[in-house]
C-alpha cells in the first residue's frame, strides 16, 4: 500500500507518466532518515515595491526519504522534511540617512517532495537527484533590526514605511519548492548537496483592497547539505 501511494504522489506532481500499469519495473522498499542544514538567500515580493538586498539566514531540520521503485533508469520516491528556517528581508535604504533595516521571520517548514534520482543504484557511488513539491510553514516569531538615527522617515524612497513595526497578519504560509543536486553514497551513509528555490504563494500581510500591501510573499534560494542513513534497505 505504501509503495502504490508513494508512486501515485510522484505521478501527481507530474514527474512520472500519468498512468503506471500493473507490474512496476523494479519495486523498492528503501527508507532513509537523517538531518539537514544550510543557508537561505531570502527576499520578499512586496507590492508596493520595497528595494531590498539579500538576507542570508540559516535553515536546519530532519529528513525522511522512502524509495518505492526504479522506473527504467529513474529511481523514484518521496521525501519529507521538518525544518526550522529563518526568512524575512533586508532593505536597501538609499535616502542618505544612514538607516538600516532587517526583518527576521522564524518558521517551522514542512516540504513534501517527489524525489527522483539518476545514477548509481548500489550502496556506494554517486547520483544526480531532483526534488519537487509543495511546502507549508508556520510562523513562530519575528523581530526587527534597526540601525542609524531613524529620525526622518519622510525621506524614504516611494514613501513606503508601513512595514516598520507592522508584524505579520498571517502565521500560515504555503508555496512550492524545487531543486537538484548530487548524492554521494558511502558505507557510513549518504551525503546530499543540493540547491533549491522556494516560491511563496501566500502573503503574510492582509491583502484586501483596504490594506496597504497587495503582495507580501516570501521567496528563497537555499543551499543545503543532508546526511541520510538507511533504516530499511
């Protein structure tokens, strides 16, 4: 039952043929667990626009991966994670005041990903991996970091100052994430180096016609390292 469900999820995400007939080519039952860590390069899509630099912040968590089949030369499965991640934004303030501003937003994030791999099918060797799927998040806390005199906000470019002191209206976030990398399989476990892109489809500020911001969505480029060991081979 778990194998069929796993393959159905993979097909649903558009990464396998729409219909998998009868006998799968080569069924697997490989469960691996481990830990992951890395960095986010964060920005936020605001409307009205806020000029930003890149905010660098950490992410870390736990990973579980289940391989259910090999379909021709493609190894297929599903991967789930529970991560603690810091998002937010860093403003480029160019009004001559010397002010600086950064917002940190701390999330618990849960991506559920279709997992594809190409390459070595042995306990040792290298694979190319692809991960794609939905992600949800829950905002735990947030904080502001201000530098400079902060005496004259009227000089701000575009007059956009409503974000200062304005904490998120919505704690729940969702979006899609996709990435790829390399997996090195060794006798002591599997090491995965990966780059991902996350596109937030939700806004953390209210966005009705009476609200100031019509868009406030997170996005991030992530570089991460994952270590996995097999529970079931």
